[in-house]
C-alpha cells in the first residue's frame, strides 16, 4: 500500500514540476544534472541536424546514442506529448523494478540465513536479517527513488541518465532471478548508452551461477553471459547502423566517452584536471583516469564472489562516481539502494559525517556556480572545491558501506566481540567471503 502511495506521489511531483517553466529552465541549465553526454538540449540540437540531413557528430553537438536520438525524434515528430510521459514512465518502471528486486533479494537472503543457521555464531540474532526487513526495505527503496531530489531533477530535465537507470534497475531485477538472457540484454543496453557498464559482465556470470534454478559451473555461466551479451550487443549495434548508416555514428559516441574532449563543468573530476594539464601529458592521464573507473571490477569480483548483488551495487556506485561525465542522476540509483544493507548500518564508521558532507556539498554546488558565473565574485576553483567535496562524500559512503558489509559478515561468523586465538586482544577486521 505504501509503495503505491510513493509511486503516485512521485508521479504527481513530476507532473507538477513539468508545468513550472521557470523551474524547468533553471534545472536544465544546471551542470550537476546536465552533461555534454546526457543533455536534453544537445539531443534536440542533434535531432534538428539529423532532420536537415547533417551529421550531428561532425557538428560536435549531440554525443549520445543513435537509437535514443531516433526514438526522441520520432516522438517529437508524431506525438510530442508522449515525451514527458516516457520519462515519467521510465522512473515508475525503475521504482517498481527496484521494489521487486529488493523484495526477492531479501527473501533469498533470509532463506539462506535460515538454512545456514548452524554456521552462524551464537548470540548474533540482533544483527541478522529479519522478516520485517523484507516488508519495509523494498517500500523505502521505492519511495526514495520516486521522491528524492536527484531522481526528480534528472527526470524533469529529460536527461538520458533516466534510461540508463532504468536499464540498471531491470538488470538488478533479472539478476536475482538468475536469467542470463535478460541480464545480458540490460547490460548490453546500458553499455550501448554509457559504455562503462560492460564491467557488469563479471557480475552477470556470478549472479547466474548463484541464482539460476538449474546450477551450472562458474565457467559455463561466464561463457553463456559473454555469448548472450555479444548477441544482444551485435543486434543493438545493427539497429543503430540501420538508423544512421555510417561507421562514425557507431564509434564517435564511445570515442567521446573515452577521450572526454568537452570540459564543460560537472560533478566529476575529469573536467577541472584536464583544463589544467599540459597537452603533452593529456593522453597518459586520460588513460589513468579511465583505467581508474574499470580497474576495480576484477579484484572486487574475486573478493565478492559469494555476494554478486553487493558486487553489482559497488560497481554501479564506482562507475557513477568516476565516469568521465557523471551527474547527480548517476548517484540517485545506488544511493536509493543503501537501505538494502540496513542490517549492516550498525557497523558504519561515520554516517553522520558523510551524510552531512553530501548534503552540504550538494547545496554548495549551485551556490559556487552562481558566485563564479553570475556574480563574478569567484573562479573555477570554488566550484571545483564543491564538486570535489561531493565526489569525496560519495566515495566515503561507498567505502563505508563496503567495510560495514564485510564487517557484518565477519561478526555473524565469529561473534559480536571475537578474540584472536590464544590472546586477549580483539580481532581486527578480516576480509572474508
């Protein structure tokens, strides 16, 4: 019942905000929400160029995917009123998918916890997953996604991040069902849009290995995942080529993501660094920054082999923080999933500090932008300081959540106050599967 209320409240807020021109104009100009890769204004410019039989890639206007441009062009030409409905519907489907995912995942975890009860340390019942988690947490996640400011701003600005979040939410739902075909399809769609989710292929194999009804070896699951992903990706690229029959349309999108030539300010760390670095070192540091986004996937897949859903959560968070053109919409998805790990919150080290830091930096970003661009009383350093604080807050939240999750797994096996064998000292955290 409460989740239905949350859906209607979220829909109502979006419809109301779509009828406020001044709010729309202000939000659509915010660099925290719009990036060169996801901007609605650039998409409309690309649509105009395409209608006039001009190459939008050569004009350096639109840098998103060809299929999204074709879809929006068709809607604007035949049924423009459906565009707003499309964005609202995408958020609603994402919220429902997250609700069902959280419900299914917690049920599986609760069942697994009961089956392995004899392996758990006595006296840890206070920190275990409880039945009320299954009923309350999915509703909270649904409400957070529909009503949090980041999701609202992303939707009404008509940012393409809305669709990427939809693909990732559906991927999470298919992950707990163990469906390789569905997981590979949504990973392919998300990879086609933003490239970085290709690293979720590792998590796809692990999710299939753990959750599919007919168990297979891990090697077979990885091979099936790769084969399905290759099939879906080839199909999507073929459709894209049919819409824009040039090889440049297939390559320019990914080239733009990897080379990040547009240094328009955003909440990431790329733009400021590469406006200052010497051209001679540009390629080297660009490789370093891009590797930083992807390098965590392999060691984390090894470490979290037995916990593929948490692995997906971590990879989505890391990608949303360190990608070349991040926005607050990228953070909206994984921040809403934090209640999924509420049973580990007692092991968070500094939740108040990170929460206050995120709130403060979010407020400071538009303030510093106004001081820099409108009031001319500051410079780029002020705005970058605010965005750096925002990024740092997200990194601290991610690492704190990961350590709390691992700490929780140690405590349920070794007790709330484990001691090192043969000593009276308390044990330090051991990273265990």
